[in-house]
């Protein structure tokens, strides 16, 4: 009998562009914080589709919403009104600092929208300024504009020359930010917690200082909340603990609970688009927006952002205990359910493989860094189960 898992891998190698280094597992279904492969083995999912499945897998409210909406209307276009789009817009505006929304299909598209918005703002209000300052370690997407904005050279090198108009400076360095702003600057774009480089957290002084600098210079303060937004960091939005608000922020990942959707949200001051300035065929379609409405309502109803804060604190405490006992862990970082740890050797990929074999899905963001972004529904038992597997996996390499 042919091993179907091998057959699927062969099909992927034959037909799919060579863009992913996949783990050797074929996932076929999920429930809550767990997934199962095609042999029936279960895994505790602490990656959640890279911070996407905020409600876990097959959440009954979300399944019901998607099924009901698909039976009524999946897609029309933005030439007409549709109720889920406006329901979600109202939910987002009532629960954030924003005034207006534009929908897209991914985080990269949301950031592209923010970049266009900033450039038009500069044209209208800053004598044509178009420069956007970003920071090292950031990740804003894989389109040509968003990799130019991304502060990691490894994503840029295959596609140089980069688009003009982006300056990258050190993260958490307010003096460097102040020195970088000039007459050609229209905006600053950054993440309050950098996920793709391994959960690096902006300081309170840094974010407050940038907000004040943007106000002083009349430029836009833009936050990429694609990974941090919608409850993951322990508050509904990642900017909340800093006591300041952005002019523009972007969303995706958790917004649809697994259904592709992104959004660019702006204050009235920054909402400078006019008809035909921007568009999206699929952005804001009824199916994705209905999923977004249910996802946001469930997170707020069940206070899953608070659960993320509590479970994240428990996770970090358990990691610190392991660090004390074992010593292989050199640093631990976490905010809500964005958690990572660094190791004393280049063994992070091996640890993720060991964990997978033991029934836990982790993510290596580098040779020495392991990241966890589990569903917001996890409990203490899930964290403790994951920690037992992490300890065994570290011991095995």
C-alpha cells in the first residue's frame, strides 16, 4: 500500500512553488487547541496558523457563522453595500481608536494600504514628503513595498533593488528615530511587539516618545497590529498598554479566526483616500466579514484577551522555572500569548522537530529562537502539557 503521507509530499514537490520548508506532517482536522494528522495522531497546536486561529479550530460559533453566511451570500463586490462589512466596521471602530476602515485579504495588503495612505497624506499635508521610517527586526509582509519596509535583510536580498522611500533604523532607539526624521518623512511604521524576529517588545518610553515626535513633526504614527491585534497581547489591541494611540493601524491574522481578511484602520485625520484611490475585489466580502464579526464578538464576550494575558504570564513563569532548572534557555520574552525563548546553541529547529514527534507544534523563528503563538482559548493544563514536551525536547538535543 502506498504511504499517502509520502504521496502528498511528492505532489507538493511536483506542483507547488518551492517557497516553504514544511514539517513532515499532513494535518487534516482540528478541534479547540488540537489538530490531527492523516494517521490520527493528535498535536497540541501552539502556532495556531501563525497567530491566526485565535478561537482555536472548529469553534462552534465561527463554524455556524461561516456555514450560515455561505448559504446566503459569499461574495458580491464593493460596488454595493453588504451588512457583515458594516457590522464589522462598527465593531472595530467602537473598540479601537480608529474612525474609518478599509478591508483587504491579508496583513501585507493591509500594510500596503497604510503605505499608500501615508504617501497621500504626505502629498496633501507635508509638501510631497513620502519617506517612511521602519525599524530593524520588523516584518510587514512579502509584497515589494512591504519587504522594503521590513527591517530584515534576508527577506530583501533576493529581490533587490528595493523600492525607494523606506529608511530602517535600530529598534527601541528613540534617538535614532529622532535623527532619522527629516523634511521628506511622512510616517513611522512599526510593531509594538515584533513577532517574526522572535517576540521583541517595544519599551513604554520608546512608543510614547515616537508618538510625541510624530505629533511634533506632523507625521503619521502607524502601527502594524497584524499579529498583536485582536486580543493576542493581553489587551484587545497591542497599543493599549502604552497609553497612546496611532493614527493608522493594520489588522489581519486573528481578525477572521482563520478566514482570510485584513484591515487598515485610520483616524479621521489620516483618512485621506478619495473614491478610486484604492480598491480590492475580495476585500470586505460578506463571508470574511461575517467571520470577523463573530471572531471579535467571541473574543470580547469571553474576554479572551484577558485569558491571553493570564495564560501568557503562566507560560513565562513555567519557562523561567525550566530555565533555572535546565540552563539551556538564555532569554525568555513574552506579552500575552506571544511568547519566545532563546537557546544557548543553534538547536531551535531540532527542538521543534522533537516537539512535533511528541505531539506539540512550535515555531523556530531562527536557529536559536523558539516562538509560541497558541489559540487564545488555551488553559493552564494546555500550557503545562506543552511545557512538559518542551522540557523533553530540549533534553533530547
